[in-house]
C-alpha cells in the first residue's frame, strides 16, 4: 500500500467522521431553530389575540352599552372579536388558526374538539400550570400549537353565563338556553389555542441543511485535491526520485545528479544526507580501488 493511498484513506475516514458529527449537530440545531421560529410566531399570534380582546373590552364595549340593552351584538364579546379577526387572516394564511376552545360555549363554533378538550381538561386539572405547547399531525402537515387557559376571573362575566334567566334576552334568543351557562367563578372553561404550520420553517431548515452539506462536501473535494497535489509535489515525487537514485548508487552507478537540498524542511534534510552518503560511498570505493 503506497503512501498516497494510506494518506487518502486516513483523510477520507477523518472527513467522514467529521461530516457525520457536523451533520448530526447542525441538523438538530436547525430543527430546534425552526421550532423556535414557529413558537415565536404562535406566541405573537397569542399576544395579538389578547390585545384584540383587551381593545374590545376597553374601547368597543363601553361605547355600545346603551345599544346592548336593546339588542345583543356578538362584536362586543372579546372572544368573538379575536376569532373574527383571525378568521379574516386565514383568507391569506389558511393554515394559521386561532380558537377559544370551550367545553360549554355560548357560540357553538367555539366548542372544543377531542384534542382541544384534552388540553382544556389538563388546564382544569391544574389551573396554575403555564402554557401548553405541542405538535400534531394534520392533513396539511405538522402543526405546532400553543394553548393558554381561559379562566373566569371577573365575576361580571357570570352575568351572562350563570343561568339563562340572568343573561341578556337577545343573547339567549340568538344562541339558545342550552349553551354557555353554568359557568363558575375561577373555573377554567376553555383554552385559547393557536395553531401554526411547521412546514415552511422545517422546509427552510432542511434547505439550509442540504446547502451546508453540499458546501462541506465541496470544501472537502477542494481540500482533497489540493492536499494530494501538495503530497505529490512535496513528498512523493522527491522521495521516489531519491529512492531511484539510491538504487542506482547501490549498484555502483554514481553518475546521478545530486539531490536538490534547497529549503529547510525534512525532505531537504533527507536530500542533504543522501548527497553526503553518496559522496562518502564514492570516496570509500575509490580508496579501496587504490
């Protein structure tokens, strides 16, 4: 096995090990960054929903107090406002969803489906727990969801949700007497759930990963070629010539040119030693002939 082959085997093995470790670390890092990006988007949507709710409570509902005595306006309900605005957003971003999933909602569209009900029940079991985050598979791809509990902290909310007789008549006429009643103070009645698609972020992460691997592979190919050229010009060819000259000298042929010993590297030092050995052997043979 020649020196070049040994060198290349070691080089390939080292690169393969380094590329495997780099690929594993970079893939995990890119996937984590993609998930963090999606989570930031979900958090932004959640804060936007809270802002819409607050705006409705502080600036919309007070201006409609007199009218609300005569007719019930869903637009004055914070949950309705937030849901409507995000439903409008879905016309452009259909995979982004916001829902105030409730076990016993006033508006039937807010009724929690099975997986949302599990989240609500988790909050009901521990109302003090923080946000719940997770992933789920959908026909359109992986989705990341972020959920926060909806808890009755303001006793004024019970004016509309305790019993049907205490609720505004227009609201009862619109939604009926069977939905959204029986709520209690400090009870967790639902969860704000934001769902954000992971497909775009994951695709970007995969594209960055492929670009990284291709770049790393290109760097290796260039390094492989350059190192082999350097190995050939600086080590293999000088040593091959020195070996051929040594073979001729060993058979008594001293008509070989001296090896160039310019430079201060190991090959130059070896060439200097070889030239000295050839001259010494030549002088010794001349002395023996005399």
